[in-house]
C-alpha cells in the first residue's frame, strides 16, 4: 500500500493536468466555467485564474457575469498579482455597485494597493494611491466588517510616510555637521514635520533634532549672529520640554542647553570686560 498510494496520487495528478489542458484549449465555455469554479473552491487559484481570464468576456451582461468577475478579481489577489487585482476589483465595483460582494470587492481593491506599497525608503507614489483608496473605503463603509482592518492599514501607511519624512530631516541634520545649509534644511523640515504630523510617533524626536540642529548652527555661527541663534535654540528646547516634560531625549537635550548657557555666559562676560 505504501508503494501503491504515491503511484495513484501521481496518476490522479497527471489525469487532472491532462483534463485541465484539454478544457483550457477547447471552446466549451461551460466546461471552463465548471472547471474554474472547482479549482477556485479547491484553492488552486493559478489554474482557476487562467480559465476565468478566458471566459470572463463571454459572461459580460449575463447572470453569471457577476460571479465570474468576482472570482477572476479574487484569483488575481490570491495569486498576489496585486496590480491586476486592484484593477479588476475596481471594474467589479463599477459594473456591479449593488452586488452583495461590492463592499468586499471595494475593500480588497484597496487592500491590493496597500500590498503594492514599498519600503519607506523608496518612492511612495503607490503608498499615496493606497492611502487614497483606503480612506475612500473608510469614509464610504464606516459600518463595514472590514472597517477596522482598513483603518489599521491606513494608519500603517501613514506612519510609513511619516518615517520617510522623518528620516529625511535626520539626514539633513547629519549632513549639517559639514554643511550649514543642511542645518537650515533640518530645522525647516522639522517644523514642517511637526506641523503636518501632529500625532506622529516621531514628533518628539523631530523636535529634538531641531534643538540639535539649532544648537550646532548657533555654536558655529559668526560672533555677531551667535547670541540670537543661541536664544533661538534655547527657545526650541523650552518648547520640547513643555510638550514632552519627561522626554526620552531629556539627558541629551539638557547637555545641549548647558552648552548653550555656557556660551551665552561667555559672551556676556566678554561684553562686561569690554566695558
């Protein structure tokens, strides 16, 4: 029996493949529909998809068209062909807006775009598209069973975009060690980030980066500009302290403010001596 079972399994598989190829190549639409449905229900989305691609145009305007089009869209999704899945789900919703599957199709279409979103370090055009699709779904179907998942995905993508913006401002600050203009860019990027992302998990660190950039800028300024810039850095530190009284960057920020105060005291002492 141990020897017979694998042989029977191979024979069944070969027969199945043979029948699939036969149906795939003939013009019997009904046979393709039946076989596609069987493969779909069994989770064989690759073969189901090929058959559905062939017969979908034949069912446009027919009662089975809605079912075929949803199966086709979802088979792309299950095969992780998210570009085609997103496109087909959108076609489905436009073609069958009153379908029982319209909400699910709208969600899966948005999720397809979510799956196309790349790493935060890459171009975020697809992330923007996904956010738009997800937000449209959230706004339209707030009572849907898919609402919580859609909202979670949207929040994840927002944080991804925030991380990209945050990493850019950190890079500006790092480059500012050798380039004064980069420090100015770091300060401007920090201000924009805090303004545009009030609830971001990176907000605290963005404000701290601003303090670092302003301190570095002030300490290395020409003498006639130094006092004003030191006070600007000190004000940025006060803002950070006010919004985050127990900041995780408190020790580093305190070291910076001590450096600022020493420099201000030195300048005041020089002023007194000159008199």
